[in-house]
């Protein structure tokens, strides 16, 4: 396999990976907006235990980076 073919495959794989990252991030944004809509309407209220675990996870991930 020549270097140009390997380079082309690398770019194709890299672009596909970037596309999947984009799709995943947009899905997270969409789901967050959807949950926020129902939360603000008052039809969805998570349990206090779930909220505290989520806050701890978000805080630890923010401080680790």
C-alpha cells in the first residue's frame, strides 16, 4: 500500500469520526433542550438523589480537566 492510499484512508476515517462526534454532540444538545422544555413546564421533576449524583458527576468532570 502506497503512502498516498494510506494518507487517504486516514483522512476518510478521521472525517467519519468527526462526523460521528458532531452527530453525538448535536444529539446531546437536542436532548438537553427537550428535557429542559419539560422541566420548565413542570411535568418532569427528577428525584433529589438523581440531581445530587448528576451535580457531583458534572463537578468532578469539570475539575478534572
